[in-house]
C-alpha cells in the first residue's frame, strides 16, 4: 500500500511537470506556494522561568486545473509537516498532512458537469498522544489512510466556487499497522486493515482573494455512509488564510475541523467516543508563490 501511495504522488508530480512543459498553456491554470515558518526561544538564567525551544513548519500547496470545450479537470496537492523541539520534552510533531484531490468533469449544461472524484489523505510520520505516552504511536503513515472515489456532478457557478456531489461514493479507511489493526482503531474490525463505506459525498471548495495579497481557501467534505448510521455525517473542514507581506514573506493561518463517527477519542473519564477534532496552525515566515 505504501508503494501505491508513493506511486500516486509520483503520478501527480509527473502530471504537473508535463503540464509545465506544454508549449500552449492556454487551457491550464495553476497556482501554488511553498512556505517555511521558524521560531526559536533561548533562555539563560531567566528568573521568570520558561523552556527553550526551536520549531519549524513546512507547507506546500499546489492547484493545477484544465478547462477546454466540455472538459474540466481540477487537481490539488497539499503537504505539511512541522516539529517543535523543547529542552524538556525533545522533538514533538505539530503538523502532518498529505492530501491529493482530482476531479474530472464533462459539461452537460452551463457550469454543470458529469464528474468523477478521487481523494487521498494520510500523513508522513508517527503521531502520539503525549498526555498518555510519547513512545506508543496512535497513528502513522497509512494508519489511517483515506481513499475516496465517486461519480456524480460538479457545479461551478463562479470562478472561485466549486461544488461536487457524488451520490455513489466508496470510501476506504486503511489501517496499515498490525498493532492499530488488532486494536480496531479508526473503525476497522480487529485484525482487519480496511474499513469500506458506500455512501454519498458533498465537497464544497471556496478560493477567493478578498483583498490584495490576502487569499482564503476553504474546503468542506460531508460523507454519509448509506449502510452504517447514515444520519451520522462525517465532516472535514479545512481553511487556509494566506496574507502575503512581500515577495518572500507571508503570514498564514490554517484551521482544520474533523468529525468522524468511526474515530474514537479518549474522554476525560477514560471512556472512548466520537468527538469534534480541531487544529489551528498560525505562522509567519518565508513563502514562495508560483
């Protein structure tokens, strides 16, 4: 499965390079940015106390779209990884994401396309619940990993807004870790490495420059499993606010919200249950746009 994921990323890179090599780029539009946020704290005989730290956060976002005659093809790749190292706790992961999305559509009416959707989502490295243990991971590459495919319609009423509804959607949750699989993590049956779901998915994307050098990208995904608690809708909401300072510096805010009925979070009383997950990453640093 790891080879398959690497192959998928390789194909995405090949498509990007191939598009860049085309002499006629009239029908291709692309935009992206790569950033590095750094922070450092050093203390010596500091009476107020504290803890020295070094932190970094790497991000890469790229969109590549094709539109010609009745054909529409939208692609997006998001990568992120961050670490924070303190004198007392050592290195701890703060950010980790691999996301790839591709939608192909064939126009059947103004701004309306018959479409096919592919989404892939996982992380690079092991993740830990440091409040419980800093040596026993609770997630890793492809544990979980999500692959979603579906067919339906895509609506593009505005250049900055896209909605894709796939009433026939398969979602696979992969847990490629023997220990996590045996524990039945992320909804899989104990000992199994795949949880399959068949349902409907609605994906809403908003990408808008509301002020000069200030852009917001928002993506919301709603998935309902027809065969398992269809009323318990899984939600994933990502917001990326980018504020460009000059050619090489920018401030950015990333917000992520997840509710997945199959992910059980340990509650304060020790029991496990579905809970709303939230993450926020704010940074200022180097950024190159292309």
